[in-house]
C-alpha cells in the first residue's frame, strides 16, 4: 500500500531534520568566520 500523504512520523522527522540542518548551517558559518578572523590575526602578527 502506497500512502500519498506523508505520515505523522515522516513529517516529524522532516521537521527535525530541517531544524538540525539550520543549526548546523549556523554553526558552520560561525566557525568559518571565527577561523577566518583567527587566521587573519595570525597573518598580521607575523
């Protein structure tokens, strides 16, 4: 039996996955900007 509508569980997993992806994207952008500043500071101090 093929269900056309996603089940409640599937919708829940989709929501969780989206929020986790959002957190990971924010984390990646923060860490990349921090490491950019860090490496820039090291370059200037040499």
